[in-house]
């Protein structure tokens, strides 16, 4: 036991004391802060600086809809000033020449663009816009809203209705539907926020298993290449060395995830004060409530997934002699993880489907899929217990196989063994 603890301590401290551990631990919450603050800030700056009203309207409809579009661009909640919008009323025969002329005006940067309202715009519902901001989704969307509002008013007047009255009623604040989920213990919070939170949990588990499983592989391979393993196995058994390496690297992963969760929660709570200090409107956001039991299960499934793939990657590291061989040998197992990642979205859409239930029990995908289902819906406890039981048995089997491969392959150099030779190692060590 003392030797196992010594190996765990060595693996843990060797990684935690590096600068890269500190950088990666701090970078994740910093990146989260940037992703939650910068886009909203940029959108507010773009909305304030974008003058969508500085365009020309070429109205060949003969209905006066251009005047209404001009008013919509300069009024309401849309940015811009009506005086900066040039309205040109013309005949259909003059439209082509006017477009050519205003194309040159836009090229000279005298206006941002021009909007073409054809003779059948009220019936065809087709308008055209060309300008320097033609690729800006925000600007085009605002111009489109103004065109729709102007056409709607013209149609209402043509039908003999009071356009201003109808528009005032239809422009009233729309009803927002706040969806909540009800589980076995009552109301469990909003749907969209919980959806995003569940996806984040699944993605974090997936990335952690991949990254720290790779760390185990690289650690084993590095010890083989530097011949450190020859010295270590003289005083520690290969089984103890494998267990210590897996547990040590796993402890590093748990430490980093705890730090990520704490700092991420701090960033989320500090987001609104920061946005207020920057005078930027901030949409409300709150973390969904998750019970202590679900949090404990998230930890259990992370440990199960990590130990399973760590044992697999340790076996791969013991079989190969170079980074190139390692990349080739690990591809079949990486495909299992990729397949799990592909299942995340369909499971989120329908967490109670047969596909979701099967994927949450299969040991290679359950470490990611079962926590995903637990965080987004109610899962029968027998399914959770079955997934943990099958996962534990599978881990015990793979660790037993990995220790046999590790015992023989760790001190072998030269040609990479074939699958038949690896099977022979397992049978001889059994």
C-alpha cells in the first residue's frame, strides 16, 4: 500500500507542479468569461455604431411603401435617422439605370447601400438590397424588419383597415413562454438553461476522459522511451505501477475539474456586475439546481469512465514504442469516444428514447450519456445501478487485461506486437 501511495503521489505532484497545469486551469474559466461577456458587448457596440438608415430606397412600387419603410428605418427601436435615408420614387423603366447609378454611389462610400422595391412588392413579397453591409446579418435583418413593417401597413390600408391601430396592437410585447421541468421531486427549473447546462456537463466529462486518458498513455510511453520503467519495476510491481499511474492522473483530473467548476461559478456570478459596469444590458441567467445525489453520480461516472479508458490507454502505451505507433493503435478506442460524442445531441433531444437508455448502459458510452440523462431528466434508479454495475465489471476486466499487457509490454522494445501476440501475453500471465 505504501508503494502504491508513493506512485500516486509521484504521478500527482509531477503534473500539478507544472506551469501548464496552472495555465490550463486558469485558461478555461478565463475563456468562459470571454465567451459570456465579449459577444454581448460586441453586439451592443455594433448596434450602437451601425447606421442602417444611411441608405437609399428606390421605390418603383407606385404604392408609397417606400415612405413607410423609410419611417420604419428611422423610428421605433431601429437605429438611425430618417433624414439620412434617401427616398427615390421612380417608374419601372427607370429602375435599372437608378440601380447602376447608386451602385457607383455605394462604391464611393457616399451611402451604405440601396433598397429596391419593385412594382409588385406588395404581392410578390420580394425586395432586394445591395450595399457594403450586405453580408452583415444584423443590418440585413433590421432592414428586412423595416420592409416587412412598411409592406404590412400598405396592405392593411389597401384592405381598408386602420394600419396604425393594427400595427400598434401587433407590435405589443410578445408573450414569452418559460418552460420548466417537473421531476419526481417537483419542479426542477428552466428547460433551455438546463439543456445548455447538461450539454456542458457531457462535454466536460468527454473532454476530461480524453485528455487525462491521453496523459496516461503519454506517461507510460515516456517511461518506456526513457527506460525509467526498467528502474521503477525493479522495486514496484507492474500492477502497483499501473494502478498508481491511473489513480494519480485521475486525481489530477478531479482536482482540475473542481477548480474549473468553482472558478466558472464565480465567473457566472460576476458576469452581471461586470456588464453593468460596462453599461451593457445583460440577459438574466441562473444555474439550474442539481441535487447532491446527482452530483455524486456525476463524480462516480467520471471515475468509471476515466478508469476504463485510462486502463485501455495504458495498455496501448505499453504495446507501442513511439508517438506515431501510439496514434495508430489508439484510433479504435478514440472512435468509441467519438461515437459517444455524436450521441450527445439525440440524447438531449429525447433522453428517454431506446437509444438514450441503451447508450447510458453500455460501459464505453455510459460515463458521458448517463450523467447527461441524469441532469436533463428523471432516470429510473435501476438503470443507474445497472450502468454502474456493468461499468464496474467492465473496468475490472479491462484493468485485469491491461495489467497483463502492461506487465509484458512495458519492458519490450522494437517491433510493435500483433493482436495475437498481445492475446498470448494475457493468457500466459493469467
